[in-house]
C-alpha cells in the first residue's frame, strides 16, 4: 500500500453545516487546499457545504463530490492512498470514510474536531475512532478522551492549532458600519447551548451595572431554534446581533474588539481562540474539558466557571484593566506566532501519511 504521498491521492471527507459554517468545516477546507498547494493530489467528498467552502475548494483546484456514488461515476478508476475524515459531530461523513478506506484497503486518518459531548451518535463515533489508523488530538484532554474510547496510544497524534484569518483588517470601518463607539466584547460562534451564548446574554446586565458603556457583539448563525427569542428577551441598544457574516467581517470584528468571549462548556480547541490571539486579543473561555490547557490562565486569557455571574466578573476584571488586557493579548499573539500555523498542521498531517504495514485491524464498520 502506497501512503507515502508522492503520487498518492488524499481523499478528504467531511460534512458541512449548510449556512452555519463551523470551525471544523474550515479546518477540513484548509487541510484540503493546503495539501493541494503542496502539490498533492486531493479530492474532497463533502455534503451540506457552505458556499465559501465550495468556492475555496474550487479555487484551489480540488475536485469535490457530494457522495461516494457520484465520485465513482465521475472517476471509476479512483484509487486514493489515504482517506482523511473530519468532524465526529457530523458522523455520517466519517462513517462513510471508514467504508471507503476499507473498500480501497488504505490508511484512514481522522481529525475528530469536536468534543464528545456534542457528538450526536457517540457509539458510532467511537467505532470510527477505533477504526482509524491515525487519530489527531488538539489537547491532552482529547488524548485522554480518545484513549477512553479504546483508541491505542500509538495511533493518537498531537495536532497544533492555526488561525484561519487572512488579509488586512479595517477595525475603524467595522466600528463605523455598526455604530460601535466604545469598548466591546465579541462572541463568535454558532448559537447553540454548548457554546454559551445564553450565558453571555445573561452576563450583560451585571457588566452594564459596573461598565455601562460596554457593547456586546454577537457573530454567528442561529443553530438553537430558541436563539432569536433569547436575543429578543435581552434587547438593548448596546447589544449588536450581526448574525452570520463573511470571513472579512469576522476578521475585522476580532481585530476591533477589546476581548473575545466564548463561554463554551463543550469544546476541544476553538479555532476562534487562535484567531483572537493572532490579532492580539485576549479570550474569556468557559471551563470545558481541557480549557486550562488551551487558555493559559492569566497569561493569554481567563477561564471562568459556569454561570453568568462568574462570567460577568471575569469580563469586568479585564474590561476594567486596559494594561492587563493588552498584556494578555500580546502574550497570545506571541504564542500564536511561535506555536500555531497551517504549515505546522499540514506537516503533522503529511507525516501521518507515511508508509505503514496496512490499515488498522478490521473493527465494526460504523452504520
């Protein structure tokens, strides 16, 4: 089996979220396009793709197909050397990747991207993990979780993080367009309960009692069907709900904010944290499993316990101390420059595509 990558083709398999583009989807796209830029042959099998995902893959010359049947009709002689699956929060795609790797007798690589708490089918996700030849983990907490699912230690590889921001920013233009003339806290993420958007909405009132000029800006699509009602219940001129925005607007918002707040209770390594640190902005995080490894407490951000009162206290602490906030942001930027980057991510992926005796021993093929 040739998985050395010189002429072998990589099949990247993932599912998008339709209009609600997630960090996992962007990770898969950056992997596919980055590998293609390194002169690898890459094909993408992707369902429910966001329009920016489709555009990005096509611009990089990566052929994309909606399902295996379509791929095989278009290329009956298709024979990948590696199948690389992403995101166990969308389990159908990784399960299909297992079947394709078995069909071709090639290596299966998995980047889970998401925390077990948000996997809709934990049994099937565990089967995919155990079927993979290589499973990438972003944190020690994720390594522990994978080991608990029965993934052998020699199949688990650590993966660095990377920012997905590109191009120049226009912070003054962002503030002008949205009528923001004071300090603001930024939330970037899909509006789902685990991301903590409701907690941040409830934390606004206690922050305003101490710092009434503070604005709160929310960027990201609604996933929780009750999200509009929660925003309506907290309506205030100092609350700016921008909904889903393009990548440039997101970049401008991150660069313009005083701090980024994602009080998530279930995460691995939020991509937006790497983006905030790249822009020199500190983060305030929820205490998800592994959070204290992702965020260096009091160095490049804060990890706060659950609840709006504790979240408000953390926000007030940083919003009221310009010097400390700048210090934390600068530390985050140095960390991003030193340890993050897509070249490092791609190096890790390519090193996992090395020759091996063969795919993992057969296990239950996920449904």
